[in-house]
C-alpha cells in the first residue's frame, strides 16, 4: 500500500483508493486522460498525480524477486518457509497426522473458507499483488455440534503451544478470546497438569536415566501464559482484533490465537446480512494479517446450524455461505457412531481425511477404540 | 463499552469533526464499518482511518487477564471457586464442586420427570446460610407455568433441614428470600429481565431460575425464523446477565418429538456412505430437547433427566469439566436425591438421548 505515501491531498488519495489503485505499479500503465475519467478529476490534476507517482517510484530500489509484482513470494520460497514452520500438536496423534503434523503457525485454521483470493478481490478491491497476496496464509475454522469438544480442543491447543522446544513444541504463549463464557479455568488446569505429566513421562522414556527427571514447569506457569479476553459484543470483538496488532508487538512470544467462538455475537444484531458479511470478511482479513506478520496460528471455533439443502435438512456452519467460503481450511468435528471424529472438509494442502479422537480427563487424546484408523476420503 | 461516544475518545480534532459530521457517534457505529467504507464515507485517507480505528479499538477492547489470575480471583472471591453445590454428591463431584457461576445450566427432560422439583430444591439451598452449603442470598424464580408450590418448598425444607425450618421465623426468613415472578407473556418476561439486571447486585440476588424457557417461547405466535431472532436476543441477554453478575443461572427446557426437520448430518456425511456407522440412538429415542441447536450451543452445562425402564437418571450431557455420566435418582419428600454417587459413564451421543 504505497498510495498513502504519495504527497497528494486526502481526497485525491481517497479517490485513488476507491477506484482501486492501491500500489504505485498500478499507476504505471495508465494514461492521464483515463485516470482523469476514472477519478472524475480534471486532466491536469490526474497528470500531477501521475507525475508524483512516477517520481516516487523512480526513487525506490527494486528488489529482483519482486520486480514483477510487489509483495509476491515465489512458490519455492514459500515451500521453504512452510517446511521450516513449527507445528502445534493437538495431543492426538491421529489428528496431528491428518493435519500434516499439527496446526501450522502462520496459518489461520477456520472451517469454511474457500479461496482467499476471491475474498480479497471482491471485498477489498485490492489487486492480488498487494502484501496480502501470499497464498500460504490459511485460516482454519473448527466447527461442530454442541458438546463435541470444540472448547476442549481450543484449550488443549492453548496449552500445547507452550510445550518447550526441547520436547518438539513451540514454547510460545496463547491468546484465548472467549465470546461465550465457555472457558473453564479448572479444566485448563487439569489439561495443563496432564500435559506436564506426559512430558515427564516422555522425558523419563527418552533419557532412560533413573534419576528424577521432573519437568520444572507447573500447571500454574502454563495458566500464566494464556492471555484470556472476554468479549461481550461484536463491537468488542472487532475492537479487540484491531487492538491485537499493538498487543502482539508487545508480546512477541504469542504463537496462537484461539477464538471461541467466532460466530456467537454475529448471529444476532445484524439485520443486513450483506453488511455482516463485509464486517466478517474485514475481521478475517485482519486476523490473516496478524497471522502473517507475527507468524502465528489462528484457530477459530464455529457453531453449527441447520440448513435446508437438496430437499433435506443438514448441519452447516453458522454465519452463512459467504463466511464458509472465506476460510481455506475447514475442519468438522462430528459423531460417527459412538466416537468423535474430525474431518478435514476443505484444505488446499491437506488431503480430505478423518480421524477419531476422544475427550478424556487429561484432554484431547487418541481414540481408544481398537479399530481406529485414519480414513482417506 | 460498545456504546462509548466518539466524542469521549480523544481523537485528533479534524477526524473527530468528520466523524460527528457523518453521524458516527458511538464506537459501535465506527467499528461496524469496514476501513474501506469509512474511507469512502469520511473522504479521508487510509492512514487516518486506521489510526482513528486503532485508537477507538484500544479503548473499546476489553482488558486481558492471564488464566492464572482468573483462577486466583475466582478462588479468592467466590464461593467454592465459583460453584454452587447441589447437595447431590456424585453430581457435585463430577461438576467440580457444583453448578458453575456465571453461565447457563440447563435441565431438560420430559414432563413430570422432576425438573421443577430440582429447581425448588436448588432455590431452597441457595437461600440458606453458607454454613449449610447455601449462598445466603435471594433467589429469583421465574415461574412461567405456575408450577411453583410454596407448600412443597417448605416440605422439602422441613425434611432436609429440620433444625432451621422447624422454627417459624427462620422458615419465613428463608422462604422470604425466594422471589417468584409469573410473567404471562414473553414481553413481560423481557421487561422483568431488564429490571432484574439493574437491581441484581444491590438486592443480593444469588441465583436465577427460569422454569421453563421453552414454555415462554412456545407461547408466542411467531414461527420459524422470527422466533429464532427473538430467542437470540434473550439468550444473549441472559448469558450476559449471568456473566456480569457471576451467579448461577438454572433454566429448564422441555422436550419435543424428533421430526424430519432435525438435521444430524453434514453434507460430506450424506455424500460418502461408506464407513459411517448408523447411530442407533436415532431409532431408539424419538425425543429431543426443545429450543433448537442455537440454544444448545448457548448453554454451558446440560443436565438431561430421563426415565428408562422404570428408573430415572440424571445425565451430564454437556459440560466443560465433567465426563458423560449418568446418575440414578429418585424424588422423595426431601426433594431429589441420587440413588448412587457413582455415575455410569455413557459412550457416544447416547448421552444426549432423552428417554421417557
């Protein structure tokens, strides 16, 4: 976004942006009469703008890799970046397997987002070549019926992100944004305690020495690293996500943001559905921006509702089709017989697969059934 | 916080003037628009919009707390760390102390199973002084179907706590703490709720019971989508009331028979038929909780009361802390009591099924 750097008046800037010119490169190939027509200004004014733009552009040093398009990253570089990404385990090996190792940092997991580029194009009128153009940004949305374990998974992730580097974890902190009041602090303590016990067990197994290999972490330390925000309206939700920019620059060790649930406050209060979609997309884009800038994972928990499709009623994610489409990664938690399953409904990089998991007193774990297997669809 | 006036937030003069000129007076108005819409509306550049929004957001955003300080705060300030013991030992143990403060707990079951009896017992318990396991405060009981019986309440009191209730003044004191409201319409209920919210803390109200939520909503003439909208507002209001006052809120719900509208599958499940195990539950129980899936999401703890082959069970169907356990219970002159404190663990979605 370099238009704002141009020394032109505010209303001219506003007109440029409303017409869709957000980067200097977009002004390079247009004539002054076309620009005048698009911006509805006089030709001399348009010529002035172009002169200022070309002057600014000339004084910039051009980087070889983005000389074609500003802000783009080559696919090779992206692959390299992705391989060096750390993963947050969900504590269930089967679930981790289908998620390709766990939840990626720098990705936002949300269930129900389709193509990022479509949303970017249609909502913000940004050209694909802006800073948001990298396609490694993904949102992960996790949805399921009440009681399936969404909050449990959210708390488990907030605890697991803190697993130290020595144990293959990220050693980071977590932000837990609670919109419904479902975060139960005693449960978080239980899960933290069990996580530390598992780490001690692993330590003992690995080190194989018979002395006391106690982990020096206490459940209280884990709870101290979870930043808890309680949201009571959608205005607060939007305000908080805007504020997170500042918060995250002050707390650089946060590695995951869990929003439980992202849908609750948006299901009432909105008469104009189109407006709601715009606000949601704006919020989602900000979250993606945070994920990219601070290299963290964003996990959004979603409620489900019933939808009438194809002459029958089915379960679908709340907040409508547009919201469902804004997410690239979508995970559905559902009941299959007597077991809880997680199914990757949509993902550009992971295969559609389902895995069983269970909710135990110690948190989310592998399903204990003997015939468990990962089903590739 | 959402209704904070823009004029109270010290924004740079120029942008503050533009906001008021365009009639954006509260933070909610400003934050409901995307950055783009604001730029167009106010005719200012992106930087100014962004900096104004970040200033507004910083003020409107709620403060954070670490989970540790949350836990310490709860254990220091609240009764048993924020739990209200029901007197049913097995259930209290499963729920980590009792019914949680600040969230909705639902009792759902077929007619005559004992929901109102349970509510009466809880109201009584809440009015008792703390050394008897109570909350030592007032209880607001919203009785929609006129099921509240003060005679039964006093009978329960006499049987369970004879040392208190045998003395007439004490009985009067305790019973005097339970305020019964009988709204005749949803509108009246809404009005009462709004009044309650305002006077809750100063009147020492320690528990709210709504018996029953389903009866309130079903009495209205609206159907379908309009009904969902009305319910949404109430759900939100009651939750925020519970949250801000940190009291336990118990709501009862009815059952209805399952109809073909009830969805239980996702589109991907319908497509791939292989490997999907047919849930036996679907053919076994034809009853589901009323009020729909939005309500089911909103309650934090769901206790299902059902009768199966002559025995009654109270099941913890949804809880952030408890495993899915079923406890056999019966109703006696001293209220409701468990036949066994060891709950039986129920596998799978069977925990949500309601038998009668």
